[in-house]
């Protein structure tokens, strides 16, 4: 099963729980139309989230609020919690938080934020709202640094990531890191290679990293797919041969296909066999079977 399919199933499970809660509220209202559905049992025992939701819905205690209203009402709180971040970063962090509550790639002011989405996201890792803001703020600052044209700044950021020890950075950071392995005006390759080799000896972390970059092969961003091919070549694990073979055969980008073939060529006998079968297939012979 592809990474996107697994993630979709996980998302459907969360959405199913949310719909189940809404169905129970509707059922309660149907039994007694006088019941106050604005009494949000979902936040019972969570006074901090009750206070935050009260601010989001301006004291109305409604079950959903337009994103645009939620953004403007949470922005002052966000500014207080991220005092040392530039104003534009504060806004980006809050928009990203709202997008993640709704499990969308980007902030959409036209959508509505429900109390259930808010509660599930903030509490999914037993984190506080402040911890979630800090997490996203750190991620955005790291990504901004990795996109810098200053090689020293990039090297310092990579050194900081290495000091994280047994914690794997988030998916977006890993993808941005992989871009540094591609040809470009700034050479950050060695810093990334040093980072990756820190994880090679830890079997669990290496498998987590491989899973992250296999998922990167499914990204809509060409540079993500190309960089993921390069990382998988560096990590040297034959379990990814079939996935790279599929990319080498069917990716819409010729650059990505070329990168996948290069990666296969580095993955020992299994990789070279897969590459040879691809070459035979391109000349009309029996090709490889891909999963």
C-alpha cells in the first residue's frame, strides 16, 4: 500500500470519529429540540482549550467558525506566544496551524474550523496549543534557513538538526534537506550526507527515514521526488528497489526518472538487475513487474 493510501486511511479514521460525534449531537437534538448543542462536551476537562475555543468563536460557543474569523481572533494570542518571530512568520505559523487542524496542505479562508478538528489536532500528541505553535514556528524557521543562499547559515542549521539526536525532523524539513543534494548554485551536499549517516546505524530511525523518503517519491513537487531518489541512494537499502524502479519507469519528469535510474545503479545487484530490466523493457523486451 502506498504512503498516501495509508495516510488517507488514517485521515478517514479521524474524520469518521468527528462525523460520529456530530451524528450523536444531531441524534441528541432530534430527541430533544430544546437541548443546547452549543454546550461543547468535547472540551470537558480541557479548560485551556475551552478558553481558546471561546476566543475563536468570540464567546458564542458554536461548533464551527470560518477560518478567516479564527485566524483574526487567534492572531493576537499567536503574537504574544511568538514574541521573537517576525510578524510575517507569526501569520504564516498560525495559517499553517489552521491548515493542519483541517489536514489541508495550505490555509483556506473559505473553510470552516470545527471544534472537533481543533481538539484532535492540538491534543493528538498530548501537546498544548503553545507547543504546537512552537513546533510549527521551529519548522518554518529551519525550512527558511535551508532555502537560504548563505552556505554558512545552511551548515549551522544542519549542525543544529544533527544535535536533535534520536528525533527525526518533520517531512517538510526532510524534503527541503533533500533539495540540497541536487545540482544548484550552493553546495550543501556534504552537510546533508553527514546528517544522513548519523541515522544509518540506528535501524529504527533508518527505517523511519526510508519511509519518509519513499513517501517523498509520491510528492507533487518534482524536486521532492528527485531529492528523495538521491537520499534513498545514499541510505543504501535494497527494500526500495521496486519503488525506485516504478519511478524510473513511470514518473512524468525525465529528471526524476534519470535520478531514480542513478539511484538504482548504486543499490547493488538488485538495483542493477532492476535497471537492466528497465532498459530491456524500453527496447520492447519483457519489463519488470512494479508494485
